[in-house]
C-alpha cells in the first residue's frame, strides 16, 4: 500500500516505525506509515473563562438567583468570542460519547450506495469517522481507507478496533474544513451520519468542507454524505418550527442570539453534552451548494426510500429519515489538439 501524500504547511509529518500508541507524537499506524502531528491531536482541557466576579456579586444579591444565573450565562456567552469548533471537538471527545459510537456496521442504504458508486480498490477518505462505524466495514470490502475525525479519542478508539480486526487503515485527526492532503488524492469521500451539519460557521463552514472535498477528490470520484432536512415531517418538526419562529423574532427585534443563521442550534458549553452545535437546513440548499462548487449531483434520496427500494422523487425532502447525496466531480474534458 502506498503512502497517502500529505502536503500542508501547518502540519509536521514524519515516518514512524510500527509501535504502540504514543500520545505525544500522534497516532502510530499499524504498518508504520505516516504520523501527523497537528493542533487537533490534543484534547481541549481548558474550558471557557469563568463568569466575572461582578456578575457573581450581582447574582448573589438578586432575589431570584437561578433566573438571573441563566440570564448572566446567556449574556456572557453572547458577548464572548468562544470557539464553537473546540466545543464540538470537546463534546465528541467525552468517554461516554466515544463508547456510544463504538458500534461498527454499515446501514443497508450505505452498503448499497458504496457498491454502486465506488469501484473496488478505490482510495476512500472517511471524514467524521468517529470510532470507526463505517471505516472498518469499508476496509473489509477491499477499499484503501483513511479514517479522519476532529476528535482524537474517537480516532484512537477506531484505530484500536482496526488493530483487533487486523485492517490496514490510515488514521488522522484533522479539521474537515482544512484537509492536510494533496490535491486529487482520493477516489471517493464519505461524510456519514450527518457529520457535515456539525461544522460551525453556518453555511460558510459547510462550503469550506465542500471546497476541500472537491480539492482532494479525483476527477470522476464520488462524494457521499447525509443530512437531516428542515422540512422533514417527523417527531422533531414542531421543535424545528418553534426554533425557526424564535430565530426570526429575535432577528426582527434585533435581539442577541447565539444562532446566526436559520437552522443553527448552539447549546450551552458548560453542560455535559454530546452535541454543542448543529445546523439543519434544506436539502435544496445543499444541492445548490454542491452545484455551485462544481459537483454534479448524480443521486439524491432519503434513507427510508433507499431501504424500501423506492426511486428518488420530490417527496424525499419531507421523509422523516436522513437524506443521502451522491455528488460526482466531473472529469475534465480532453484538451483538443491544435
């Protein structure tokens, strides 16, 4: 297996011999290949700054301290420039979250699409791989796989499982908006389980992911990912509608809010959560973004319709289950000889 080329000024790259995990130097791959040491290899141990002393004094004098506490926390978060991306990383680095995602196995819809659009032997980049739910089964199907995630504990758990399965997978801890790979490295890219919705900075953050996927994907390669839909008719429809109305009212009245765009949900970073940020928008928006990036959307359907062997149609946007997108990077036309 040839090495995956990594070219990026912010990353230090070195060849390492086979060996156990070494937290100071990043991951040691099963076959002694490439270790990537980046700013994301270290868990974020520093929390947000504490509430100021003045706020605490005001809160202690107030007759209804609990309500004022919530107001101070919210106002404090609105005025400070905390890093949402680090909070997302922190949430998916918690031990109980890593354990939750340690189950391995493809959905039938995923297996069907991979076999349909990815030729065997393709080099695949599995973004947001988590603890290896999709990465390990893909490697078992004769694909050359690189599993990548922003959470180092997730990647470590995935690597440990791959070692037990004796699968030659390359691992990296990275940011999906800034991939450390050379242009046109992979024949296929996957961003499963709605992972793109966890990328902060609104639609601009998602667009950065699409741009990077376009860059590292070979011409003719396919990018497969999933999302929710803001118009989906399911048990969360009323909650999404309520948040939408609240957001529009806040914008109309110019009230400060953590959500900057429609569909964004930003949770309190002081709580012990898995999801601190998510943005659910319309699949029509994603299809338009893909087209504007240069992709051709060759397939779109809901997970439910794929499992039921139903063809795609306009009703897929409103189906309660996840939406699958298959976008192809067109092959450049041959240059005509003069």
